[in-house]
């Protein structure tokens, strides 16, 4: 594998991309190619749209799940666990 002179070690932190789309969005399409059915096609298109919307709002998948977790937890954060009160 050739290493370009413009390549830097900090490039390892970038999100993986498959041509024009996020690698997370390309994975459902790969699953569709392995099991070609209408249902898997619709699932793959749905997940691709989901990941495209996430990318539009500048979210990554781990950040999105952390945001969902924080939203479900609510604004109240206790200092002591509820089981030790």
C-alpha cells in the first residue's frame, strides 16, 4: 500500500467514507447485496436515509446515540445514586 506524502497520522480520526457516502450508510447496502429481496432493499434504503439525515445535521452514530441517551435521561442529574438514599 502506497503512503502519500500528504498523509498524516491525524487523518486516522476521520470518519470512514465509501466514495460519496458515510461508511455506516454503505453497510446496509452491502447486506442488501448479500441477500437480495425487496424487504432487505427497503430496510437498506431506510437505514441509508437515516444515516444521510444524521450526516445532514452533523451527527455521527455514536454522538447521536449519546444525544438520545441524554434526552431520555432528562435534565435532572442526581449527585447520589437513588439506591443509596
